[in-house]
C-alpha cells in the first residue's frame, strides 16, 4: 500500500501590482477593469473585461497612473475616466486613514 500524498494548503491566486510590480495574493489588491462601460474599479473581482491590479497605496497608484495602468489595460484612458478613478482611490485612502 502506498502512502497518502501530503495535503496541500488551499491555492491562493497571485497577481502583480502594476504600480510597484510586487506579486501578492489577488484579494489584497484592487482590480481595475476595462469593460464595456469603460475603465472602472471592479469591487467583486469578477467583472468581464481586461483587468489590472494595484495596491491600495498612494505610491503604487501614482506609478500606475503614469502609464503602466493604461499599458496593462491596453487602452488610452480619457481624462474623465482618470478623474473618476482618482476620486475613488482618494475615497479608499481616506477610509484607510481614518
């Protein structure tokens, strides 16, 4: 009789932050999606469309907005979409800080 295989832990999907290029668990990052309605934050993590991931950190966000986010989503964001994302991220930073 052969020994039982060792039980592995649950698989945690890994994603790369487009701001700092650090790899972490999918649930620790915020997903930005380019979908049928344009670029938006995907709170469920399941919205259809091309996605990119960013830490909820101002440095990562600033680096991503310089162009790596557009590259990851393969789209040129309009100024309106950029302002909308910046406002949502500002709200997230405010929630974290107090």
